[in-house]
């Protein structure tokens, strides 16, 4: 598997730990406990035991005691180097068509954030930990070693920027270069410096959970995101393909992917899978093309009542989608990050970085109630650059009103409740039943109205039929 080759394929420098001078690439003092789940992995232990590969670790990251570990974190990135790196990323995208995997790399580095954990880096998030083999081997990160192989030469060229900033810079630049909105980004994220600081596996979303809506909410509410942000961020599937050898989903190839560009194969969500627009929502809604991918977590955007409000809106209004997506992406890229300076900084000359109102490295805003009009998610200790939307969760989530203070959601449509028999129905049959059910006035949250006149007529007709039988 590609992810298992991460350690050997990456240049010797998960450069966060490379022996460069100490200006901005070096480490600044910061104490942190190791992650138990990562410290027991062989990959993590090997990374610590090779002073020849990571000389500065041998010099400055020994154990402080039996259960504690003193670690050092990277200094803030250099703004001028970030600007130059952005230009190099733009050139890279033009020749490699790697927009989708760059977006995925940034998301998977930040998407491990848990708002219920205050300490950094235990809380996960955008901290550069994805470069370590211990995290690359997580199932959800299959294939991301290829993104690191592409981005590593840029990191080597600009040692004055952190991996955490580089991952998010590449992700935002890929969206913009594919025709998407300008993301209001800020920089200055610190890197973790040891594999033991990687988050535990299982925090990233699954494409085919048993209860997709619950799964999305569990994952993304844990990050502090809401229903609008879930739907908006899902729209990034307008880029890229799913490969069965990596995710287990999709076809080996389709008429849209068999000739590339880039490495051929996989199944895309949209026809023009290197163009960022709102076609993802339109294609899911229509579901006319069997060569386009629709995962359970995609289909639920038009089935769950709260998600559907936004999905319908984005299918009709691309400008609204771009606005909400840009805000959601900026928020996602900040999750769990520790900034130096604390308010971060912008590299766009026409706009200063908006302060994060960060208190004690507080977490991003809590998830607002998933209502038809989602409340702005800017009311927590760590304010975001802009108001934000939501994304995804896991199968064991508690009811929305239990964990998020939201009003009860209407019961999701379950086709079996409106048909005979107990066996599981196919998705096609469920859609057909639902369409027929709604066509006569029903809905998942509104029972069918009784037609008393019709009932009386049926009763009279039945009695007349029985009388005729008895008479004969």
C-alpha cells in the first residue's frame, strides 16, 4: 500500500526535524505530552531512534521524565518565503494537475481537530503532523504520500516556512487555481516536531458509514463546524476522483477519467473534475450519469432536511456556494492551529490578516445549531477569520439536541417504514418508494392525511361486495 511506503518515499526530512539553522525553521520551547496511540507504533519509535536522519531530535528532544516529553515547536513562517512558495505551487499545479490531492492534504492535516481537547498539540488540527509516517499510515490518508512527494521539494527550497502553513497554502491555492473562490487565509502555524504527537486514527470521515447524516455530524461537530459548513465543504468534491485501490469506492476508470489528465483512472464526482464550481450539487441532485460518483455521504445532502436546505441553494446559486465555501475552508484550515504571532498574518498585499482573537490557544467556535438558517459559528474563544459553515461525522453520534443544543431534527426518511416486509431495500427502490409516498402528500416528517370520505366509500363498497357474495 502507498501509505505504508510513506517513510521510505518521503525525503529524509520530514523537514520539520531537519538540521537547518535555527532562525524560523528551528524549534522554540514548548512542553507537550506524547500521544499514546502513536508512541506505540513501530513507525513512530523508529523515527525517534535514527539520529542520523533527524540530528536535531537527537540533540534536543530527549525524554524529560518517565511519562513526560519536552518538545520544541517550529518558529513562525516567513511571509516572503510563503509568497514565493505560492508561486511555485501554482507552477506545480499547472504541470501535475494535482489540485485535488493538495486540497485533501490540507484538509486531512486540519481535520483531526477535536474541540473538546484544549491542549496543543493533543487536540489535533493544522499542525503539520501529517508528514509523519505514523499518521500517513492511517487508512483515511491512503495515497497522500504522493502529495508529500510533490510538495517536499518546495519545503526544501523554503526552509523558513512550516509544514502546517505549507499544507494549508497548497490547499487554498489549489482551490483558487481551479477556478474557485479566493480563500481568506492567515499564516503563522507552528509545527509539531515528533511522530509521538500525531493524533489517534479514526478522526477523519468515512465515505460509507451506516448512517451518513449522523456520521457527518459526529465528525464535523467535533471540529466545531455546523450543517451549512458540512454541505459547503462537501462541495469540494467537485474536484478529484475516488480510486478503489485507495478508498474502496468508485470505478477503476470512467469515460471522464480514462485519459487523465495526470494519472488516468478512478471515478469522479463531476464531468470536469479539475474545475471548481457548483456542478457537484447539480449532478447529485439529478443523478443521471452512472459514470459520476455519488457516495452515501454525498446523497444524504439532499435527503437530510437540514442539509437539503443548503444543497438546494448551492445547486441553484454558485455565488452563494463560493461565499460560504471560502469562509468554511478558511475556518477548517485554522482548526487546532497554534499561531506565531497569535493573531496570524496575511500574505495578500490587499488585505491584512484578520485577528483570530485567540485566547490561551483556545479552540475554534463551537458548532451552532443545524437549523435551516445556521447560526454564525464565530462565538467561541478562538474567533475565525470569517464566519463559517460545516462538514462530516461518525456513526455513533448522539442526537443533535444532546450534544449541540440544537432543536430536534425531523426523522430521516426510512423507506422500510413505508413498505411491507423487514428486509433491506436497494437505494433505487428506496428512492422510488419515497417519490411515490411524497407524490400523494406524505413526507418523512409529515404523516399522510386521512381521507374520511374515501374510507367510507371503500367500506360501503366492501359491504356491498360481501352482500352480493352471500346472496349468490
